[in-house]
C-alpha cells in the first residue's frame, strides 16, 4: 500500500521517505529510486531519527496495528500538528487510532467498496453513451437534423453542438435547426462570438433529413417545429415530460439534472470525444445560464461537468458574451413594461404591446420582479401571429409553470416553478389591423384566465391585508 500511495503522489512535486523494517524490501524500494530508512516504526528511536519537524504528512500503513498505534504516538509526541493518515483493518482499531489522535483513518475494505460503487455508476453512464453511439452509427445514410426547441437558449444550442460533434466522430453529418428567434442580446452574442452554425427553419422539410434528434424537447410538435407525426431517432432533454409517451430509438430524459449541456458534457467525457474551446465555452455557458450560476437546480453532475469544461474554456470570449450591449428595442420594451405595469396584490402584470424581440419579455419579467412588494410578474407582448407571455415568481405558493399550463393548456404554456412562459397563436385574429384593440382584448382574456387559475380569492385576501 505504501508503494501504491507513493505512485499516486508521483505526479505531485512531493519529496517522500519510506520507513521499512524488512531489509530486503527496503533494498527493493531503494532500487526503485525511493529514499528509505530501515527500522521498526514501533520503536521511538526509529521515528525520532527522522527529521519529523520537517515532515508535513505521515502515512502509517504497516500491517501491524499495534506498531501503527505506537508509531502514531511517537510522531505526535515529536510534532503535535503533523498530519497523519493510517490504514486500519477494523472498526475497533479505527476507534483506537482516533483516540490516539490520527487525523484520517482509512478502512481499505470500505474505500474499495466505494470505488466499486462509483465504477458501477460510471459503467451505467458509459453504457448509455455507447448506446447513443450505436443509434447514431445505425442511422440511415444522409443527414441528421438536430432540432432544438423554439427560440433556443444557450443550453439547448450548446448541447446540440455536442451531439453534432459526437455524430461527426462516427461520420454522420448533421445540422442544428430551430424555429423562432434567438433574441436575448446575450444569446445573440453567444451565437455570434462562438460562430455557431445553426439554421433557422420555419417549416420542416422531410426530404432534407434522413434522421432526426430532438434536443431539449421531447415530443414532436410541442415547442418545436416538427409535425406531430415525425419519426424521431434521438430524444435528449432535462425537462419533465409528464404523461405523454416519448418515442425514439434513444431516449435520455433526466429532469433532476440542471442543464442538458451537463448531460452532453458527460457523454463527451465518457466517450473521450475531443472538445475544442468553442464547444467547451458554449457548454459551460449553457450550464451556467440554466443553473443561474449554480444557484438553482444544480447537481453534483452539473458541477463535475463544469469542472471538466473549465480548463478548456475561452474565458475572454465568455466574458464578452456576458456583457453585451442592450439593444434599443430591449430597452424600449423594458420601458413599456415599467410604464404599463398593473399591480394586484403582489402580482404585477404588464402588457408591452407589439414586439419584434420576444426574448426581451423574460428580461422584463426578471427585472420587474425586483420591485418592492412584487412576488410574481407576468409580461406579455404580441408578435405578428402569437401572444408571448413570460412569468416569474418568487412566491413559494405560486408555481408559475403550473399556472401557465393550467391557464393556456400544455400545448401553449409551461415551465418551472419560478420561471415559465406561454405562446398563444392568434389564429384567425392574426390578420387584424387594429392591433391596439386586439391587445386590449387579449389583455382582458389573459388576465382573466390567469386570475382564474391563481385564484382571485388569494389575491383579494392579500389586497385586504395590505389595506
Ligand atoms: Mn435547459
């Protein structure tokens, strides 16, 4: 075990000395290039002959428990604050070593058991990674279309980039496609600065792709532009799908994970796929955005993925992505949201009118949540043919994702407890010239619907309390 520890320490610039009782073993160690003192560690003379005051850490690893306890006592006598690590064979010896002041007592059987369990977890991930590879390899000849959800965010885009990279390693050509807009100025900066190859498509053209992957989206036609009957080969997501059955050759949906980019980083790592700095930067940004800088929904896997990516990241580009300038339209929308706000209890609702950049809505919803006394914000605006709503809540009683779903149906609304959104198509009203009146009607309908779901009682009670 001593030699094993020494080998592990080799990479670090640490000088070490062995103490070995057996002369022939000591000789072998010397031949391997180690410094060795010959002596019995249970003797005070052996230990005091060492330059103990200059030793920071002592590993006490002989197979003789009694000798180990004695060695520990001698060491602590010579240097009170020496850090000691010892191997112990059972709980009784562990207790005695700890009573004698050992800093860390390791039960090798338990350490081995832990390593075995970790190996099993790793094997499960590796198996999934190989399954993904197999599905990609077995695809028909031709292009793989990687469809990300409508108005994709950095998590969806970066994860799709990783999938593209994995497909490339087995010679499968792919294209990342989306519908909607990449609005939010940080997202625009993200795509531009990293020179991300992503294609906007309003209508699905089946002749263009022979295989399909749905990324950050699980069901064809729900928050993506695929027709509901499209055959999908791969589904990777980290959003709960509810009761709808997901159909694909390969499915990996992990709602407990903070970001899809984490799922993909784990695959890249396990498959040993080369990660260039653009991809690493994109993935780390995706994880950071989705976990709100590791403050929300963050798991050990997200942190591990971030640690893996960190040394590969282009930090200069990353900081440029994070400090883009605000577009005038975003500023205007923020202005409208502030001016048109209506407060009912702690609920703030604001209609910003017609927008081109619908990604300014969540920014406005975030921003207005900072207003004193406001716990829930809902901002809505109108593009050519759709009403977009963005909601935020810090009220523990309100699950804004459920509110959106219940108010507008699973087809149009959804999200998490603290942030959610809805897109409601205007249908026959999209041709209406009188947008002002249309927005008035929309506002009434939307507000009514939302308050029905949230429960007007609750709001009234709150208002009374304030009065
Ligand atoms: Mn995500």
